[in-house]
């Protein structure tokens, strides 16, 4: 399924159904304030190694201020999507992705998928929808910081079909991804 921003153009109304590699169904939708507890549960199902690759530190929890930042988004300068699926008869948030505009035309993008659902293509699906939202918003570039050993995240960015320029600084890879379609990775 291709990524689609709702007719209204508002990422806050985004909702798309996707099929995962293993055939299970996934819903990509806009994050809502009511998702606070479900997002914290997803974080709780994520191991130390995954948390480290996302936050570059051994993150154990969030302050109230951080929770507010993650949950209260405006869908203009801060767009957040969640990946949700049925597990054991219950809807669970299994991942999320977001971008935050840092300067005109450019936003930083980040993802997290709980450990049990990694390797299913959820990050790639979130990326596709975030790219569509960013293009609809007129952004020109997405940027990301990734630890060099985080091969799955680097693969998500590589497969996004964007022109990617990478530089290494202080043990971190800085990626600049142009939102014009391209065929591969440039360094």
C-alpha cells in the first residue's frame, strides 16, 4: 500500500491499513493524546539495547515533560504516527515514528518499534507515511542521527528511496535525506 495523506491534507487524520511481511495486519495512524498509556506500555516492552539505539543512552523512563513532548503534537511542526496491531485480542501500539521541524524546510525523524515486532517492516512503513506527510507539508529534507551499529535503522532509511548523504561525527552517523525521490544511497 502506498502512503497517503488524508484528503484534508492533515496528518492528524491519517489512518492506513498495511500488511506485514508475515501477513498480519498493521494500522498506521496519527498519534492521539489518549495514546499516552499505550505508548508507555510499548516503551516498557522494549529492551535496553533497543532503547540505547534510539536514545543513545540507557533510557529507563521518561519525565512528565518528555511524555508531554512525545504525546502532545501539533501535526504541523511535530508529526507523530503510531503502528498498532491486534495481539491476543487487544489493540497494541507496537511502534511509532515522528518528525520535528528544526528549521524551515527540514525536520528530524526518529522511530522506535518494540522488541517483539522488530524485523517485520514496521519502521519502513512508518517512514513511508512520514515521508508522505513531510512532502505534503512542503519539507525538503529529513535528518536523522543513527548509531553506526544500528543496521536495521540504516536499512529503513536506505530503502526509503531518498537521496541520503551521510557524515560521521563523534561516533554518530548524521543522515540528510532529500525528499525528492532517488534511487539509492549517496555518501
